[in-house]
C-alpha cells in the first residue's frame, strides 16, 4: 500500500471516482496489525475489484491535513462535535475507508478485529467489486 505524504497528493486521491484509504497511526500497535490484515486482504482479492487497479492508499492520521479531513468526514456520520472527536480517536486502531470522490461511503474502524471476510463484505456492499457492478446491470454470478 502506497502512503500519501502531502496535501496535494491527497487532493488528487480524493478526486478519484472510487478509492480505499487506510488510516494509520504510527504509534499504535493495533494499527500495525490492521495494516497487515489489509495487505493480506488485498493480496487475496486478485480480480475482485471492479477497476483493474483500484487505488488503495495509506495515510498517517497525525498529518494536519489528514486530521482536518477526518473530522469533516466524521461529522457526516455523527451528530455532535464531541462524538466526532471520539470517532477520529478510533482511527488509532487502523481504519479502512471506502471513498467515492473523496467522500466516505463506508468504513471499518478496526480492520484487525474485522478480518478479511468482513472487509470483503463491506467492499461488496459499497459497490467496489465486479460482482456489485454485474448486479447493478441485472446479471447474475
């Protein structure tokens, strides 16, 4: 998984139609475990994604532009600013975000605990797979 290291690169990433972002906390052991689960999941999914090369990247949550963006996204899911701060704190476990043009459409706040099967199911539900694309066009697998 390639890491996003600056705001300009992140802005380009957020313009993609569909992308997946792993939120890393360099100081968090659960985040490192989650990252290894995500890497294993990606290796096991050859031909699974609807795009030949779905862009999956990693970002360090301690970067200021990342923190700002995470708070904006969290506010979409939660009712109060205090809850949004708590949601951002959960990123320390290694969160995976499914994005459409830079907007979170699905997330898993601890991929290490979720495991590969749950990541697969969330990817299907988010419509990021060949199978989801075929169902959208009325075809069966």
